[in-house]
């Protein structure tokens, strides 16, 4: 054993930096006693020596780096070590020579196929040449691009090379120990084809396909297997066209089940689902030639048990795709505990852990909906609620009604009805609704009073200690917020009840949508219009040129330095600075912490030069259209006074729907301020590296840190995990406890004309240029462009003022984005599956907000 090579038996999983991901896995599998062909690894130290001689340091373009590596001399001692290792495998034995990068087969990025592999290499000189070419393949264009996508620094990556005895396989392929499409764990998906496994791995052949579940083959599909890759005598491979055999499987049922059994052993060893490569030689012996983590699987909910459970993504329903910080998750757990006790009468043993239905997966909040799906009342209510909140989730959960694992167990609705009655009495919901109908002005005064009480209850003296602030946070979240919200909700409910009543009296809800245009008393609309008025004040001032010439980041820097002209931003932030993008996560900076987003929005507004498209003008037109619609509907009915009363009350009260969440955001803004003080103290004491790191601790850990425990390493690990989750693009709306994503199982094929179906959200049709925005911070949206987003929350709504239309992946008819789109009068379709993948920026699309269809031009 030298610094240049390592035998598989001398390699374990902790040697990633020395041998790379592929070799680390092969060494680990060998040491575990699994059937791995013998081999050795040329270490990263050998590559480093050659790269240094070549002058490659990570700063070169990919093509130049490849040229330098291929032209560099290989030191004699390295060549000798490689040849000695090769000789130890046998006399001119055929080997596979594979790249093994340090950024490879990682939990978040597999790098599969990014570097080169050479099969059936025979002879010492051929092995040395293949090793050199593997080193150079670290700098292929595809590997270079993949690292950039995964934000991996080129200078930090090294390459080792695996040299392994060839399995002259009769049949080979790949096996996943969890279904990579549906996410289901312990479901073994096997692809097999005659010859070497490269035919399957490279996608050159349609293989036989098998799925094994509970030691039974539950699915089989034969491929045409028109091509095989075989070893040539003396080295190299050949591609051979096959003319027969496509109607027969290339592996027996016994071999398929043996593969699944081997996959179970591999997964058990690693403790996580694996993507493996395998081969069966001419003697029928089964070999494992590679194993790596399946990086695309969504993590299981933390509370998954033996029984199959159904989990609903509360995060997605709230328009939040990004992960939630640990502090934000801790806040959610306390609020959920409070709601469990106050509203549902659930005994929560540990409020810091949350109620039994609360679960975390991938840094997102999931709720256990199993009992709801199994109850008669839940089956009746849930589709209606989710139909207007998050329609796609509602459809997926409804499909579970036919699954025998979720059969009805609670057939009586008596308990549910009694609970509703108790809540109605406890929070005086009928009297509050009646009061709002009698006097909308009183309802608005009541909302203001609730806001004042909340602000008083969450305030603390400026000299409060860190431990006092932490105690206060826990008390406020557990006892103060949830009980206040039912005092406001009935007023908004009364407004929507009047809208429903009007619909019944008029014989249907068709034509009612314009009634909610330009809706008054909506706190988010008021914020957006105030921001627009701020933009109008900037026009014609010296600051306008700065907004035209500087980036949002440069403007923010000037604002912090005090060199930005006074444009009224400080006053706006005093009133609205507690708001943010993804604002339900207390770990997200508020606009008062970082005004970059707001300054970028103002710059967008200043590009709007058509007065007819000005947001305040559009809002005024919406209000006028609502008045005209009410007059027209009243004129067409015999119950004129009742219908006018109902529609007028709907307009006066429905805008209050935003207030409960707004009050929650006010509270979270105050909580964030208290946490910032705690973070500053912990950073000063060296318990965390910076004050912002406090948001990567939960409340229990903050208490321990104040008592003297250091959490710098914990925070570093969580930040890395959080950054990985930020890159995840697909978030299951509903998932089962075995990892299955039901929506993936029942996914329908795209329409023949390329149209994308969704849920109608705001009537009207627009054809325009799409702008796909994954994060509104720093987003550039030209006036009239169609905003295509995964989801939205109030932090996104300033973009709505200049958008010509809206397409969202999530949501229902009454989700936040849908409501605001209607109020602003822009066509919108929500619940469009994979919209941000299937639509590209610059593409011309048509959004039909009445039919719920998005059509590419």
C-alpha cells in the first residue's frame, strides 16, 4: 500500500477525500462482505501530483484543463504503483477503469456519468492510458457544468481512479432499492439487458424492467433489447445488434428475487436507499459493481411508523416551497401545539415537539391527514376546503379514499359536529358574524383592537435579558396568538357567506367574480398600493436615475450607508418592514432587515410608463367594475334589496380574510426581533459563529446555548442541509409514510397540444411573454409579462402590480395568489403541475383564467 494506491480491502466510507465517492463505496461494500469484484484505487494524491505538474489549479476553462492533464508527464513512482496494483489482480487481466471524484456519489448529488469509464482494458500500458484519460475527464464540459449547477468549487474537487476486475457478464443492469419515480421505499426497481451493464447505464437499450415488492415481482415489462455491449478479446468492447430474444426475459424470476435480496442487504448496510449496478457472469454468479445513494428521493416524514400514513404539505398549501429554518420550524411546532389545544382539544405532551399530527420532512411542515381521510366528516369537508386552498393536494387526498389502507374507520359525524358547536360557542362565532353584518365599521374597529392587543402582548422592554426573551417567545406562541385570531375570522367569514347567499339567490356563482375586484380593507393590497405610491413619488427626482442605473443590491448598500436620497423608504419600512418573502418562516430576513427586494420592486415599477396600466388606476377600474357588476346583478333579480345588501357586505368584509395571517406575521416579526437579540448574545459568547446562526437552532437548543453549550458545528451542518434543500425543485404535496408520492403514481400524460391544465383562479385571457420566477428577491419582471411561479405569498404580491397574468404550480381558487390576482384583475391559473419546468422565460403563452388552461404559442 502506497500513497498512490489503495486496495478495496483498505478503503472505507470515511476516505472520500483520498479515494473519491465510487471507490469509497466499493471499499465499504467489500469490507461488508458483499460480492464485489476485486480491485484497487489510484488515490487523489496521484491526481494532485499530476495536476500540479500540469499547472491545473481549478481556474482554467474545461477544455484547457483537459489538454494540460493529457499532456503532463506521470511521475515514474506513480506509474510503478499503478502497474503493481494491476499485476496484483492477475496476468493481463481485463479490468474496468472508472473515475472516482471527491464530489461524487454524495447524498445530494450523484454525479453519475459525469466522468469517464473505460471497460475491458487489458495490459499495463492500456491501463495507464485509461487512468490518464479518467483524470482528464474531471474537466469534461458536462462535469464542469454539473459542478456549477450544484455550487461545487472546481478547485476543491480531486479525482481518484478505480481499477477493478471485469465481470464478463451474460446479463447486467441497474437496481434501485426504492422506487425513484414514486418514492416508495423497499420497492426494488430492476432494469436488465444482455451483455455488459453499460448498455443499460448509458440508455443505449430498452431493458427488461421488473419491480419487486414484499419478495414478489409485482410488475414486469420486457424491453426490445436490440443492442448488447460485449468485451472483445485483447481489450475494448463492441456494440452488437440483436435480432432475437426480445420476447423473452434476460433474467429468471429467481435471479430477479435474488437481486432484490442483495439490494436489501446493501440498503441495510448503508441505512438509506441505494442506486446499484450489478452483473451476472457466465456461471450465474451475481456481482455488485457499484452502489450510491439515490439523491432524488424526498426525505420521509419524521414520525413515519409501521402503519401507512398520509401526510399533507402545509408548507406548500401556504405557498412556501423553500425549506423552513430550524427556528422557523420550532415556532411552527409551538403554534401548532397551541392550535391543537385551543381549537381541537388535543392534549399535547410536549409543546416544543408539536401535536401528534405535526411532522417535518425535508425542512417542510407536513400534517398527518390519515384520520381525516378515514373519517366520514373529513371526506366531506376536506375536498371543499382544499378545493379553494390547494386544489391539487385535495385531488390527491381524495384519490386515497379508494385505497384499502385508508378505509373508513370513523363513520359517525357526531363528534365533529359537537366540536364545531363547542368552537362556535367558545369563540362566539355566530354573534361576531352577526355583528359584522350589522355594522362592518364595528368589524373593522374590532380588527384594529385585536391588532393593538397583539402588539402589546408581544412587546418587551428593551433591557429584557436573553432568557427573558426566550421565555416570552414560548409563552406568546403557546398562549397569546391563536386565541386572538378567531376574533377576526368570523368577520371575513360573514363576507364570504354573503357572497354565497347572493350566488344562491341569483341561481349560481357565475358572474360574481368581478364583485371582488378592487376589494377594500385588504391589508396586503393596501401595502402594495402604498409601495406603488412610493414609486410615483420617486419619478422626477434625482433618485429616479439611480433606480434606473444601479442594481437592487447597490441601492440597498446605499440605503444602509445613508447615501440614498430620501425617497420615503424609511417610513414605508416603519409600517411594513415586518413583512418578507416566505414570511411565515421566522428565520427569513424581514424587509426592515434587508430592503433589497423592495428596492428591486420599486425599480420594476419605475419602468411602467403606461398610465392606463398603473396599479392604482387598475385598482380603481376594478372597484368601478365591481360596482357596475352589483348594479347589473341587482337589476336582473326580483330580490333586489337582499342581493344588494349581500353583495355590498361581501365587499365590505371579504377583505378582512388577510387579517388573521397578517397578525400572525406581525407576531413573527416581533419574535424574530427577540431571537436576533438572543443570537447577538450567543455570538458574543462564542456559542455560535454569528448572530444570524441563531435561526439554525430550535428553542430548546437556544436555552442550552444560553446555559453554555456551543453549537457552531451543529449550525454548520444544518446550514449545509438547508442549502441542499433550497436546490430541491419537486416537493410532494401529499406523501405516504413509505415515501410514496401518490401524485407521481397517478400522473397523467401531457395534453397532445401541449396545453397545461390547472384551476381557474381569475377570469380573463392574456397572451404574453412568460417570466419564470423561483424567488422574487431580485426578480426582474417587465410590465405586462406573465408571472410563472411555484407559489406565492404576500411577499410576492408587489410583483402582481405590473404582471399581465399569473400561473402558479400550487393553489386553489381561494389561495392567496388567486385572491390577489382577482382583486387586481389579472388573468390567473393556479395548480398547474410542473409549470416552472414546462414553461420557459421568454416563451409566449396564453393564460385563460376562466377555463384554467395555459397554452404555449
